[in-house]
C-alpha cells in the first residue's frame, strides 16, 4: 500500500503533540534538577545535644565563650529554692564551668570576681571578654577577660564601662567590641540608648561612645556581626506604669552599623525576638539566624507553671536581599543566653525556657548543607563540550609544522577569530562567577572599570604598529631592541611567573565553586580541565587555542544571555519590576563612593586607575599581545582588537545584569537561598538549583570554557616566551623542529605544574600564602607596562635608566602596599608613573652612548615597514 501524504491538520496535530512532549520533557528535567537540589534549599540545620551543665536547674544570663579550644560558661542566675510563682527568690552565681571536648565532661574551672549575670560576653583572641552585668542589688560597669590556659582559669581586667549596664547586647567586629542598649539599674523604667566600642587590639583600650541607632532605646536586643557590619535587632523598650513599675514594649525593628558609614535601618523582623540568644549566629557570608526569642504574645499568661514556653521558630536574615524568612525550629527555645562559635559550629548553653524556668541543656548547631546531584544529563553536556575542544586541538595539529605555526598560527588567523580569542582570554572563569557575584552583592560599581574603549585607540595606533613592524613573536623582544637584554629577560620572567601562578588559581576557584554547590569532586574537576586543556594546547598550538577560544566565547555568552533571560522570566512583574526593585535596593550605581580615598574602590579610583590596570594586559602581557601577530597583517589585527573592545563592554553588562537579576530573584523568593552559601558561588548555585537539566550542564561547560580559554592562553604564551626569550639564546644551534619540541615540552610542564598546584590548593591550607605570592607579582604590572611606555614615548630613555627605574618603581609599590595598603586599582598608575618618571630622570642623569632607534620609538616609528 502506498502511504497517503499527511494532511495539514494531521501535521499540525503531530507538531503540537511534539511541542507538548518537548515542554513536558523540559518541565521534567527542570523538576529533576530542582529535586536534586531540594536538600540544599530546605531548612537544613543539624542540632545535637551536648553534655548538660552540672547544675540541675541551669542558668539564665550566664557569660559564655571559648578560649584555647575550651567552652566556658560563667555565672548567671536561677531560682534554686522554688519557682517565682511560688515566691522563689532569684539567686546569682559565680561558678565558672569548662567543657574541653564536645563528648567530654564539665568541670568547675574557677570563680568569677563576684556573683554576676546578664552582661555581654564574646569570644576574642585573648579569651572570653565579659562586660557589665548585674546581681540582686545593682548593675556593674566592670569588664574583664577569662582565659583558659594549661588547665587553669585566669582573669585579666579591662577598662570599665562609662556607667553600669546589664541586659544589653554586643558582638565582636574584627578586633572591636560593640555593645548597645541595656539598663542602668535593676528597677529602671527606661532603657539605655547608648552605643559603645572598645578596640581590643589597641595598646591601651578605651571605651568610645558612638552615635546610637535611629530607633527607640532598648534592652535585651539581639546583636550580630555579618558582612563587615554590626546588626541590632528587636529588644524591648521600657516605660513606667502608674505604679512606677517597668512595662515592656516589644520591638521588631532592626538596624545595621557600618564603621565609617554609620547606621541604616534594615527590614523589620516578622515578629519580636526579645532576649533571643546573642550574638546571633552568622552563616556563610550574608546570613544571620535569630533563634527563637520572646515575641510578647504570651505576656500575662496564667498560670505560669503551665506556660508553653517561648517561640522556637528560627528567623534567617539575608544581608544582601534585606529579607527575613523562617528556617525551621529549634529543638528547645532558650532565651537570655549567649551563643558561642565552637568546633566549626555554634553552641547554646543553658538559658531560660519559660518564665522563671531554666534548663541545663547545652545544644550544638551545625549547618547541614547537602549538595546537589549534578546528574547524567548535565555530565553528558560537559563531556560533549570537552571532547569537542580536544577534537579542535587535533584538527589544528595537522597544520603545526613549525614554531611560527605553534606560536603565531602561521599568521593565518582571521581578524574576528583573533578578536574573540582576546575576549575569551580576558574573560576567565573567575570573572564568569565573580562579576555576577559583585553585582549581586554591591551593584554595578565595578562596571566603571570598563576602560577598554578608552585604551583601544592607544593600543591600535601606538602599540600595535611596533609589534607588527618589528615582526616579534614575544612582546619582550621589543624591550631588548629598545633597551637591553636584561630588561627583556626581566619582563619575560615576570610575565611567566605570574602566569604560572595564575594557572592554579584559574583551575582551583571554579572547581571549588562547583564543588561547593554540587556533588562535583574538586580534584576530578581540576584534573579533567587541566589534562584535556594540556592535550589540545600541545597538539594544536596557538591556532587550537584561538579556535577553542572562539567556541568557548560563544558558549560563554550564549549561556550568560540564556541565564539572564531565564532569571528575568522568573521575576514577578518582569523587567520593569526587576529594575524597580534593583534601584530601590541600591543595586546599580547608587552606592558608588565618589571620594578620593585611595584605600577603597571609589568611583574616581576605579575610573582613573582602570585604564592603567588594563593597559598592562593589552600592551605588555604576552598572552594578549601574541594574538596581535597571528593575523595576516596589521589591519586585520587592529580589527580584532576593536572587535574585542566592542564585545567586552556589552558582555560585561550582561554579567552585571545577571548579578542584579539574581538579587531581585532571591529578594522575591528568599526561601530558595541556601543560608551557608558563599557570595561568589551565587551564580553556580542558581545554575544548579534552578536551570533545567542539560541547560545547567551547558552553562557549567561555559564555566569550564572560561577556565580553559585562560589556561590554554597562559600555557602557550609561557612556552612562547620561554623558547623565544631564553631557549633560542641558550641553545642557538637547534633546528626549528627542536625549538618546536621544546615548546611542547614546556607547555606540558607548565600545564602539569599548574594542575598539580591547583590540586595542592584543593587539599592543603596554603591559600593565604599562594594569594600573597600572586598579589606580590600582580603589584609589578604597572612597572612592567611602564617599561613599554618609557621605551615607546621617550627617545632619551636608556637601558640602564629604565631597568633601575623599574626596580625603584617596584620598591615604591611594595613599600606602599606593606605600609599603607591601597585599593588594587591604585597600584598600576603609581607603578607605571614611578617607572616612567624615575627611568627618564636616571637616563638623563646617567646617559648611555647614542643608539640606533629607528622604528623603536613613536618619534621614529616610520623607519620600518609593516610585515
């Protein structure tokens, strides 16, 4: 039977059914991705009961803290005879208990100077700082430090408060203790509105009275420290009734204090939380937990012996989105107690569980973040991407017959590919995650650093002609021709050291971010990215690097644009509402600081410093300059540079917009935020928790792409710099094939070393040392670019003067960094200016014999012809 042709209605029905199936499949994959992440986005806090205090009743208002790994609980008050509703009398205590291990036993460590409770206590470097407090007769102003040393309790005095105070709250921000509110006497009918600070690191600490918060005076508030700020929330305002007895008004307002900026009001709590355990635990980089607290709903409850207890609901506050949300419940509601950080978690000893009733129970709180399962669909997408990159490398390997092919791609790269390669090289995986994170936390302030358009004319019309006319392979060949061999080798070594160190960071940070929010194994992630990148870079040379960069740039931007559209589609109210919420949340340019303070990322520092900062990459860094000599001619190279400039600014805008959209999305849906999340992981977290399976894998492939584009560029440019600047001089008699083999050996060696360093970073705690190493090398960027400025723009600069100018410039930058640290954007202009000025002056004061400068300065550029 001959089949009949399909009718139009039948065709439409079939296509509609196919569309429904596709939508259903997409919905199913989305549910799979979200279900896999459900454990991470639910209220997951793990509570564990530790050995109870060796007192049958327990205490309220005890001083709590840790020192030398031990937990100290001191003083407090209870009703030892009978409960207050039966006429019991409150008794204050002076016993200090110590618990040295979570599974150990409590023992008596010593005594306080007197029975005392209801003061402020925080854990500091030198011990448990105890401030103020009360007993049955009065309040106190004294302050002291409890230290646990070699099994003995020691007490050291501190300056007393300006006046007696109890029932107040405090927290430690850096080395400064802040305390707020409280009452001055036991029968006070007015709370205090005082805000004091004590710098514990000062040689002679003294209390300073600061401007108080803009809200009512209060006692029993919740204090906290998070995101470099002090927070004050809830508490009770006091007034006197007709008989002169204190009456509480329960407060739910909250405030943030930022040193140097003062107070600002933040979102009100959903309910009052008077006397909640304080300081409130800080999780991740932007979450605070208010544990229970008295909401005032049961004031006057009778009979007291049947009081159901205080609320157990945990409230989570997010400092970035300025939102509160419930986060499960405590196993038991304790108030008038202190929270201390201990053994990677938080501990809440004793406290009041209902009016007049204490508990000896000690609870430990541990965040229990469960990572998402990445899933086979996502793994398949990443695998396809990685295999594609290796395939490109082996295709390009067929045309790598000489060092000119390996280092310069035979100068057959199209201008648009070279431009996209520059773009992909500059947009690392760190940028892929860091820019959305920066916009999510602080707005678009750093967008002011987009000075690419400003410096592009300088690069195209001044620097590019030198590299093309001199027909260089290494950028540092120019330094030898203009100055001397020592200057060339110094510049090349500095570049290679920085890039070698950078490889490990570029591999480690994205792997860490992905492993933080998913079941990715960080070591496997590093190995896969590193090994496969080595394979295609060794096989295909700079040509493979450039063509993989092109593919990676498309994946990067395609994934970024899709993510932005997807996030905005999930915002209630669409684009207009997103813009409104972001503007109200000061998440565009509203928070730019327009001061001339060089120690902060002020608007002027960014605007004036970023051109110098970016000039290094585009004029003196081999990984970018190498692209300039891969095109057939200078005109094609110039078009590639312009393409990069034109693409970079809107691309940066997309990534900043992603961060802003994430802020709006999570402000509308705070329940979807993970409380322990690090801010830099917000974009990977969204990708894995909200995007459909498969799409999430493609975006993660984009993160891999960003890492590998930078990694491949670093490996190839290091090999180019070494062979061109060093090996040809050390082994002048080798054939071109010998140099090509050495280039491949260096590529493998650098890749293996960088991957190994990333693995060490992932398993050993040397990140601080490694970051310092990279920072020191990074400080020399202005000096290196200053050498090129000096050589190109001055005919009088000599090799001896330039090299000494560079050394003195580096010394100046280091001296500033380690004596008066500045913002990162300030060092490049200082280093470059110092190098140029000192080098020029020394060249004038210490001249060298006249040299042949045709084609080596801007004044003599026309002497050579472009290849």
